[in-house]
């Protein structure tokens, strides 16, 4: 049963008990033993540094464990030692408490027995007595949050008889003890690894093979087909695979191996996974790459693995690893030149986009909220006739200052990505706006798709920085999977969306979102979310000739670029490239590829937000292949 422990009530009761009563109580019962303090611990997630699982078992009432915000199914657990018995558990909640949770025990960290279920906690201190638990691990498993945050515990106190902890202590699941038999050797730790997607920084694929039970790989949320693969070396043999899932597990997945990273042979198919730890034995796999190919989620989130362990015989490391994007030089000429007259545009020039025939270069300015139509005049790009100073952009109401960061051209229309209304600069307004470019003077948007509710909260100046458009024909031919349905993307499912999808990049998270925008209303459907592959994404540019989506960073990451293509249904980083050696490390927020290929290369134009040395535009070239 759960008991509340009001301090005044305890003091009053203590004062009221006669001395003889106290002596009698001492003679009848042993002092309860706290067995959880400073024991090894772990948790499903941690909100950040300073809120680790160990804070809930340090005996300090001012420190606390905290899980990530906004997720219900989360846990914190402690290793009490094999053969421990527990008869009482006290939970001291911070304001972010669980209204519904289980207290559980396990002998192996995989199979759990519920000691007590709480369905109506009101926070504060919960005391559960009369328990009868036996095992090694004690876990508090939160299933429903009482607040919009996560879960947070000042202390988890378990009372009873402590068991024996072996050294080293595996958490949450004991690791098989290696023997002299090479087929029982763990061969995945520290090996090169990649994944179809990454939820955010700190959850990279490498976290699943780092032998650390508290770190994890996590895919993007809401997408069914996702994978993680590791390079074991040429000729590796695998006889056992152990998967240690976080709460976001795969219900259906396949364990596969490949010699070349392209053709895969299934070793084992799981069709009814239930999370925790899955151990697959008696496998007979040979090849270089091992992949976990997940096809159905067990939760509404993505997939997350604390550890991916493969046992057997490691192969011979080799070059040309297709699973790791290769850092390489700029794929073109190193020469760079300025292509605007000094002082023409001022600072804050941002996104760029060529017209389909390459004769017009469109640009936006995030400071003045203006759209610029540029044409080639000699060796420079200059404002077209009637476009000197650009055209001021307005929201559909005819008011506001559009913080124009990215621009894309579809037919005769221009689409602008904006992160806020400059008239209310402290508030995010993550929008795509549609403009016709005919007429003169100020341009009012004919349509706005406000995406703010669909994208996690970001700083008002850290929102949408870029936009690109990709034709449906290219996406379906590449086999893009619609993350909203878990099936192949079918354009016919989205009436009035036109003939392609819009991709927007979020500066703060470096994620890219793909949307079907209903051209007849302001409604939209998110089709995909994936990482840009960079620390920050300032521009997106699609090259239809190579079917490559380029993500571009500014001086935050030295002007690096990442090339992405659809692989196994999702956009995946296939290469990283440096900026041209002739390009200074500038705050380049715009990047556009000319559609024409001449002599094996195409023109590239960058926009410098800082107008370094009086120039906002610089040009170079990129190889066509």
C-alpha cells in the first residue's frame, strides 16, 4: 500500500508515544535497512547534465534524476545485487511526478515483476510498504506524467536486504562473460556505425556500440522503416546478437548481413518484439556489415537502442566503407570570385534560388524582409529592372515584417521560409509563404502554412532557415517512405499539394522536415523528418540531375556541406564536403546551383549574411557528376 508521510503527523505521533512503548517497539522490530543508496543505477533518459540516474540514489535530498520532457514511458533503476529482497520503497518526487507508475523487480534486467502499481499519485512522497520483492534490479517505471514535463525524483529509497553485486556490474542487463571461444567474442564495440536517421545530437549511431549502457542511439520520431548498421570488417562471422532497447523499441525487425552494404541476407526476423533485451542465438551470418532493419514501432516514437551487441569473429577492417559518409574536399574548382558590385545589397542577404532556366537568381533578405530578383549584368548579379532594393514581403493580412530566410521557386511562384514576424521578433512563427512575383511594390502572400505547431519549440531566431522543393516523380522513384503512413510515399494521398514536396531546415535542431502543402488551404501534412547531417542547417538545395539534396552550414561549421539521398526509404547522408579552399569562412546563409551544366561543371552562388568586404554574393563551380 502507498502511504503519505506528513512530517507534522509523524512528530505528533512520536511525542504521543510513551517511553515504554518505544522500548517495546525496539524489541519487536529490526531497524529497516536502506539498500539503494549509492548503488549502480541507470535510466531510460536523462534531461541533461546534473540530472543523471545516480542523483536519485545519492542520499542527497537536493539533487534529482530527471527524464526528458514530454515522454510518458520512462524509467529509473538501481542494481541492488543478486538475491536482494525488498519490503518497502519510498519515492520523493520533485514537482514533475508520475501520476501512474509501477515499482518492479528483476533478476536479469529483462523480465520484470510488478511489486506495486500506483494509479493516482499526487506527488510529494509516496511510501509503499508490505512489498515482497526478490531480485537484483529495482525499477520505477513511469507510464503517465502528471505535468507537461518528464519525471523527476529527488530520491528512490529501497529497504530490505541487499544482495551481492559482481564486478563489473552490468546495467541494465548482465553482459555475457567472454570465454576463450572466439565465437563468443563481442565484436561490435567501437566499430564504424551509421543509421538511417538520428533524433538529435547526443543520440548518434555510435552510442549503440560504445559499451555504455546509459547512452543510446535514437531514430527520428514517428518513422517506421529505420535501420542501424555496423561495419564488422570483411569476412566477419556472427552467431549471436543482443539488442538492449530503450522504451522506444521495435515490434518488428530483421537482423541482416551484407558483404557490400547493398545486398542483404536475413539472419533472423522478429515479429513480436516487446522491448527490453532481445537475445538471438544460433545465428549463422557471414559478411562485413550487420544491420538491424526495423519495420514496425512498438510505440508512437522512433527506435532507440542502448546497445547493439554482435558476437562471433571479427573480420578484417577495410577501406571504402559505404556506411560512413566520407569527408572530402569541395567537389569542384577551388576558385571563388565576388559577383556583385560593392555595397549593392548590404547585410542580411540569406536564401538563394535559381529560376528553372538559370537566367534569374532569386534572393531574400532576413533583415529588411525583402525579395530580390537578380539578373546577370556582365560578370555580376544585379537587381532586375524595377527591383532595385527588392520588394517588401508581407503576411497574408498585408501587415508584418517577414523574416525571410529561405526561398524556393516552383513554376512562376516563389515560396519563402520565415522564422518569425519581425514586428513581434521574440515569438517564433515558422511559416512557408507563397508569393506571386508580378506587379510592383509591396508583395502580400497569397497563402501561409504556419508550421509552428508541428515543429518542436525553438528560439525565435533559430527557426526555419532554408527551403527546397523536390518533384514527386523523383521521390517516388527513389522509394521515399511516408513517415505519416509507414508506407511508400503516394502523391495521390495529398489532394491539391501540387507536384512535389517542400523541405525546410531548422537552424537550432539541424533537422529537415518534408511537407505536402495543400495549395487550396493552409493545411499541411508532414511526410518525413531527418537530420541534415550538420551541426546547423542554413540552406537546402536540390540537384535534380544527381537526385541529391544538399544541406549547407555557415561559418558555425566552417562552411561544410552534406549530401543526402534516399536510402532504404529515408534521406541519408552519403557524403560530407568542405567549402572550396578559395572561399573564406564566411557567414554564408544562401547557396544555389545553376541548372545548366557547362563543360562538366555548374555555377554555384553563395550569399554572405555579413556582406564581408562590401560583397554579399560570391560564385564558384561544382562538378556535374
